C-alpha cells in the first residue's frame, strides 16, 4: 500500500501539482491529499475535469492531473479524443478499477471492470496499473513523465486499497462575496455573431487570451483575425469554459472563453465550478442564437431558460445581460479593467441565427495553435 503523502511528494517532483476530477472511493486518499494541499478543483463531471487539467497543462509550468472513477471514463472520452489528442495537450490521469475481477463490488461496475484498460488502449492513451510499492510507483511516475514530455497523456489504473487513508484536515470553505447582475430593460435588435466577435477582437491586447468554442464561433474568429493569443476549439463541445478556467488558474492574463448556448447547455454543470474557483481574470461569454448553428440550425433549448440568471445563481460574481453590442463592449471593458480579486465574470448576449457565407476553416492545425499560444505566453510573461 502506498503512503499517499509520500506519493504526492513524488508527483510534485515531476511537476504534477494541481488536480481536478470527480471523487471515487478508491481514489479518496489521493483526493483528500490534494484538497488538503489546496490543489484540487472539484469538477461536476469527468469531462470537465479533463478540460480543466488540460488548461493547466497549456501553461507549460506543470502538467494537470485528473482523477476519476472508471464508470466516469465515458464522460471524459470527448475531450480526451478531441482536445488532448487533437491539440497534443498531455495530462496525467488516475482512473479507479471499480468492478475489478475477484473483488466484491456494485453491479453497475461489472462491465467497466473488464474494459477500462481496453478503453484507454482504444483511445491511444498510454497507461499502467499503479503499483502499491512506493519504489516501483516512483519509477512509474518518472516513466509517465517521459511519455507526457512527448505531448501524450498517460493514465494510471488504480486498484482497490492502493493508497493508505488520508483524512480531510478541515471542511473546504469559500467566502461568498457580493455579486452583481447588470441588465438594461430594452428590447434588443439582435446582432450577428461575427459582429460580437469583432468587438472582442477590437479589444485584443497582449494581456488577453481568447478561447473560442467549437463550431462556427472559432471559424469566424479565425477569419476576423488569426491572432497568436487566440485558440479555436475543435470538438470537446461544452468544454471551452472548463479549459479556460484551467488556463486562468495558472496565468495572470485575462482569459475569455466564448461559449455558445448549445455547448453551454451540454456541460452546464461546469458553471458552478467556474464560479467557485475562478479569479478575476476569467470571463465566460455566452453568444446565444437558440440553435445548433454548425449542424444545420436545429433549435436548442436555451429559449426556455435564462442563462444569465443561471450564471448568477451559480455564483459568478459579475453577470452582464447585454442587449446590444454597446452593452457587450462595455461589459468586456469592465472585465478587462477589473481587479483580480473580483471573481468570475459572465456576459450574455443574444445573437441572430446563421453565420458568414462561405465560411472557411482554420488552415493552422490545432496542435500548432496550442504551440503558438504557449510561445505567446512564454514571450509575453505569465
């Protein structure tokens, strides 16, 4: 059995410092250790945990770590296959082996217990079964780092009773400060998404990182201005704000994550995580056209809910309901000028359906976008 604290120190030596994920009883000691170290970001699903860890890895100072039960591995497949693989952003993962043959476990884990390693292999993710011997485990971590240095993720499969117990030192406490919901009661004329993106681009500077969600948002931003501090998500629908949170936590620059209504609804649980952990350098934008625009314009279900009010209720410190492009720009300027201690900002803007005709696709490969952004961060400071 591993001494969890000693193993945690080994992880630190190899730049595995900050953790995210969803709790599992097999991983309980390692999760408690990370919480005690003030180094754990609680995700509401495993895919969000992967995206957060990926954002941490983007900064190159450390590699993000994700923890999950194997029953949640399927929740993580979208970002693992379309974010980590496509952008060549590596993370370290720990996945429990619930349903392991030979142990008594709950019936819902039976199938996953036999295919966890096969799922990782199918996804071309290198993995190993974590040894309960500290000396062997230390060598395994070093080997994992070698693979991660090749821009490939690595996962440890963790069997029952691998870690010795760790108690939480104290309940996690988060002080709730003042929140602001800013809305002007006017009937808006809906702008186009392209116009909203042009407003964002007009405020671009070396202290900004702009992350655009998958679909036509990233493609339109690319056509407006292919800036070195812009990243265009492909796939990983709904993960852009979790990814942005991870980037912002390890960075002093202002991070803007541009979401769409359909993507936001897909992983809406990440909103409470964003609100809880974000500093004043994180802004989550929702451009809502009430449709799945990039797949043919089918309706989304955003028309039945107030996404700005949901953001406020989730704990975002500043929520702006923009009725027009002027309101939208003013909200962005407020975020750019805000203090780091302010907390997360959310900006909502209703937009028209549809997009630019003959819209092209980025000619730069996703992993090249990542490398360019990393170079930007190195050249322009943290």
